[in-house]
């Protein structure tokens, strides 16, 4: 065996301690984010046990009576439990179904623009809504959808109070979400497309490939790993419907479709001070998210291995 080969062989069998000693600067830098994750993500999980206790602030965490699955059973027996779960799932699923492909399509279209100044202008216009706060967006929606003088009613020549229509709530929520976040979502895809070797496009043009063929056989295959990653991340938040927007747009008349788990947790925990009950409901929501994340992760990996786009 030659000396370089021996050196490689020895290097592959080095212990963790030896590797840490050689690259100690990197491990020291890693301590800061690890410490932050432990402090802000793992230590607060200590409070999950509230979901299994009849928590009283005066008695403290361990002084409160252990009640087991009482609060979970109470939630599942609640008259609006089925409605909340159905609304949360449908609102999240429809948001993912309609919102997820839009940034991919926009990124592929913008990548075909050849005038750099116009390209940057389009990107800036699409990014801008992301920086508008949810409170302002909801205020704009109330103005645009107002039955008296609202832009939509003026265009349609009607006087419909859309926010009071339960059937319109999901459309309003999803459409406003696309307008606000689609432009921001293209950043990851645009960065991936920017790394494609331009010689691929030149060779495709010489071979007579059309614009759609270049997108299909060059751009889209490069985006597949990022698409899979973003899909997995989106699935992990499938049950986490945006609380702020739902809470600000919810009315007594549209609760049939806007009554979701996140708003219910806020109402029970903050407004009614039912800490144990709200923690149990939030924990149920989190467990469902974890299950969905694992399932989608497995399916996405299998799909990316089996499907060929060439």
C-alpha cells in the first residue's frame, strides 16, 4: 500500500476526540447555537407535564395534582372538537396545495427573464408584501372586502360582507397568504437556479430545445432536492395554521370554517386561564405535526428516488 493510501486509511479511522482536537475552533463556534437550542427549545419542554396535571400557579408544577389523560379526554369530548380538527387540517392542506407550487412556478418564470434590471424589479415587487405585518394585511383585507365601499364589491357591483361568509374564509386566507409569501418563497429556488452552469442552456439551444424543454430538462431537475426539502419543512407545520391572521379575521359568523386549534388554545390558555387544558390541546397538535413530518419525509424521499423527470 502506498503512503498516500495509508494516510487516507489512517485518517478514516480517527476517533471523535482526535477530530475535535484538530478542528476545535469549529466545535467552539458550534457551542453557541447548541446552547441556544437547548435553552430555548429543550428546557421549555419541561413544562409539557402541565398537560397531565391540574395545574395551579399557587401550588407550582409538582404541587399540582396529576390527572393523567383527563384534559385530552375533555378535548376529544368537546362539541366543537371535530370541527376544529377538520378546519385546521383543511385550511392547512389547502394552503399547502395552492401555495406550495406558486414559488416554484414564479422562480422558473423569473429565471427565463434576460433583462437583469427588469428581473430585479420583478423580484423586489414580489418580495415586498412579505415585509408587511399580518396586522396591516388583515386591515387591508377588511378595507378591500368591506360591504360598503370595498374595492372587491365596487368592482363586482355588489355589497357582500365576505368576512361574514363562512364559505369565503378559506379562500380569503389562502389567497392573501399567496400574495404575501409567494415572492419570499422563491428565494431558495432562485439561488438554486443561479448555480446552474450556463453552458447547459447554450448546448440545449444549439440542439434546438425550446424554452419549456429547457425548463423541464435543466431547471426542474435541479430544483427537485430543494422542492423535497421545502415540502418536508412545510409538512412539519401542516397543523400550525397562522394564528394571527385567523384570529384577526375571525367573526362569529365565519366560525364554521375559521374555528381552528391554534385560536382555541389561545382562548382557553390566555383568555380563560385554563393552562393545563390548553397545553394538552397544543401538545396534541404538536404530536400530529411530528407524525405528519415523519410520514411526508418518508414519502418525499421515496418519491425523489423513484420518479424520473428526464
